């Protein structure tokens, strides 16, 4: 059972929602979300995960094409 299953909160500053996803801090850095803490993993709630996905869609598509 990981940290999400134990009930960790979202890592975005000011958000108190329960986290649903765990992502590397390096991947989230480019999205513009203000994060709290210095952990290697970032925990995002549903709303902030959607924001991250929209902000990094073009970069993730380019990475996928590069590895094909």
C-alpha cells in the first residue's frame, strides 16, 4: 500500500484535497504549479492532475513520438 492509499494530500500549495496520482517532481516542474515540500515525488489531486495534463500535453506527445 502506497502513500496515496494511506491518504496523503495534494502537494500543490494551498490545496487540501486527497491525492490521486503520484508523479516525479521533474515532470511537474514545467507545468507552473506551485508545489510545497522537497520530496522527489509529487502527489496531485484530480483537479491539479488535469491542470498538469493540459499544461504538458504537447511535451508528452513529442516524447512519445521520439521513442517510436
